[in-house]
């Protein structure tokens, strides 16, 4: 069991500390929706709906990747303006 697996209480409800959301984005060749899991601490996990394999990383790593993607997009837009 992964550390981000939501725990269920005896009454069937999820325990606090783990938030699970179904994304509208699709992933993979079958186009399955993404499940996003925010766990306690600094962990975030992703998995395809209907699959068990959870891919985890830290929130800081996700933020760093978002900053890099934005910088690359800004550079590409600037290069496109220069070519015109």
C-alpha cells in the first residue's frame, strides 16, 4: 500500500488528511481520467482512474517543474516574436 492511499474508517468514510480528486484531464492511450491525491505533508500523487499504480512526488518538485515550463513557454513566445 502506498503512503498516499486514502484510509477508510470502519463506517466507510475517508479519514482526514488525504484529499482525492478526479481530474478532467485524460492520460494514457486509453484516455483515462487522472486521479490526483494530496497526502499529508508535502506529497502529491497521480494515477490513472481504474489503475492502482500511484506516481508520487513532492509539492516542491511540482512547483519547480511548473516554473520551468512557464520559463520555456516565455522563451518560445519571445523567439517567435523575434522571427516576425
